[in-house]
C-alpha cells in the first residue's frame, strides 16, 4: 500500500496582506482623515496660544476679566436696624459723616482713613455693619469675597483688584472685601503655586496706596482670623482702623433679642432677660435664628402668639440641635438621669456658677459646655481656681456614675475630652502647674516643656489634674447624695428640667454653696504636689 501524500497546509497570504495594507494607506479616504486630524490639532494649539497671549495682554493692561463681579447695591439697612454693637457703630459712624460731608473735615486737614478691618467671630454682624454704614451715607456699596480674586491663571487676581478699585473710585463709595484672609495671609517667600497669590496681594497693597482711594473710597474688610493677615496690610495708610466685633454680652444679647422680637407677635409672658442670660456665648446670628425658630415652632402648633414654651424649645435647639426621644430601657434611663444630675448639682453647689438653662435625659448635646460660660461671662481673664471649678463641673457626670453605680460609662466621652484640653492648657499654655516630684516653679516646668517640644513631660501633671478633679467632684456629690437623688429622680420622671426647676429642687441660701476645694480634702483638689504620682 502506497503511503498517502502529506497533507498540504494552506500557505499564509503574507504578500496579499502586505499589498492590502499598502492599498489602505494609499487610499484617498485615509489620507483625507489624517489631514483633517492634523489640521484640527494644529488649529487647537494655535487657538490655545492665541487665547493665552490675549489673556496675558489683558491682564497686564488691567482689562476686563471674566471673574465674578462685585455686587453693587444701595443697602436699605441703617444703624437703626442694628443692636448690641454700640461701640462698633460709634467707630464707623464718623467715617460715614466724612463721606456725607467731606468739606467739614477737609477744612481741618482731616483725611478719610483708607481702610477699616472688622474682625471677630462669625455671625457677629461685620457685613451688616458695613451695609448699614453705606445705607446711612447713601453711597454705593460694593461687595466682593476675597476668595473670588484668585484663580489658577497668573495675573487674573491682580487684574480683578484693579477693575474693582477703578469702578469704586468713580464716585464716593464703600468697598467691602469679605474674608480678607483669603488673599491677605502672611507671605512666606515661597515660589511656584504662591506666585499668583502674592501678585494679588501686592496689587491690593498698591491700590490701597493709590491716588484717590482715601478721598473717595472707604475700603472695609472683614476676617474671622486677624492673626493671619499680612502685616503690610495693617500698617497706617492702608487698614488704619481695626474694629473688634465680638460675641455680645448679656445686655447686648437682650437688645438683639428685643430688636428681632419687635417684628413678630410674641407673648408678654416671655422673659427676654432670662433668655439673654441663658444664651451666653451665642452670636447675633444665633439669636436671630433663635427668634425665627421660636416663630416656626409656634406656627407648627397653630398658635396665635409666640409663647415662652416656644422660646424654651428654640433655646434647647440652639444649644444642642434638634433631637428625638431615643428608645432606652429603665436602667439606661436611670444612668443618664444620674449623669446629668451630677453636672447640674455641681453647678448649684460651686460658688460663682449659674445653673444650666436646662438639662434633659435625651442626648441633644453636652449641657455642661453651656454652663461653663456662666463662669467666664463678660471676662477675658480666669483664675486658677475658676479653671479648677470648670474641670470639676466637666467631670461631675462621671463622678456621679462612679458614686452611684460603681463604674464610669461612655456617656462621659465629651466631658473627658474637654477636661483633658483644659488640663493641658493649664500645664502647657498657662504655666499654672509644676511637675510632681521636682522642685522649681511652674515657669521652670514650662521652660522644660518648650525645650522638649511639649512632649511627654506634661503627661504626669495633666493626669494628676484630671484625677484630682474627679476626686473633688466625687467628694462633693457624696456629701450631697440626697440632693443628687432628688434631681435624678425628677429628671427620670419629667425628662427635662429647667433652671427654675433645679433651684426649687435644691433650695438654700448662697452661703451653703461649696468653695472650689471641699473641706474634706487636705489640699486644693487640683493642686499637684510632690507626693502625688
């Protein structure tokens, strides 16, 4: 049998494939497509180059930019619409008189200050004060945020600054720059990404020194962080005046509340003096929100007038936000009642401390944070004893838990955080405590901490402060265990207690109040001695 012939595999058509590829590359359609892509690419590059050169030229010439324009208005707000800021109004009122009648000042050689820097916490009325000044004088009011000056393209920020001042100088006006720290921060000499920022700031300095600014335009800037402003902006001839608009005090809060309440239907039963005392640490914006929140609550319940119950609920929302009743068993309910009762009883017993506006069994917030304000209200300097009282108050809930239940709970998380921060500042920032087991003063301890970068050298005294504060709180609450039970039981049943309820539950003359140091302790409760630790 003859062997079969080997199977013939088809040979690859390499030549034909090569010829096909060559035919495609040489086809008219393919060449047209390649030409179109090349033309579009070159055109896009040329257009980008043209726009970039045009942008640079317009920036150098101070031409128009496409950024957000300054808002120009004639505000309808006047000084009569402001309350609780008499000192700040007095500072700026004479500047409004200058804009309204400059000849009277020029006869005596007086020049309008180039700029005013309004600084203070958010929500205190810096922008509103500037609008009221413009409303009093009747001059145009230009408003712009400093953050809108700076973009990624070099020269845009400087051009926008020039445009703004050119418009403002056309006639007497007020130019208000909000959040000045966005472009007025300290310069650190860096290059690259900070070049545009520096160019914008330099242009602002030039415009403040430029002709016509001081005689026709009053520049007002606002910031929440004045410590970040570049010193070049604060020298005389630029921002000549710095006006602090701080959180309102008790009297100012009452005036602000009365102003907003006069525009609504409030019951005469509302005690605005008590409300002002219960809103320590609140800004003017907070108070306006409180009045509006009370109005909304009254409308929700279909009332004809806004009553004290609406104001009380609005205060609770202001301090701790909205909150719903949590589902909890009886044991947890009792534990929380004793925790909050511990805070409240210490507020009643320690000297110089007002009771909190209210306490609640529900976790709407930390009541102790607001009661702390009662110690420092209207004061900028606190003594060591007052700081000790604050620390005892913060640990009062934890102390009540340990006295009654024998162990602490997670309810004290925020209390411990605030107490630890206070103890650290007493040791590291205010040099009030010396290290245990070492001689020398607390200033010597501070020098050692600074030299070591405030590291572990401060751990021992901070821990000692916290332990002694907890010990003091436990001793005081143990001495007044009956009052603690009364408050906790009432809170368990009623769920919320006001300051008047607390005073009624624990009556007595102020003389029965404890000093910061309980008598049962041989030394001050927070004094760190060499024998400790």
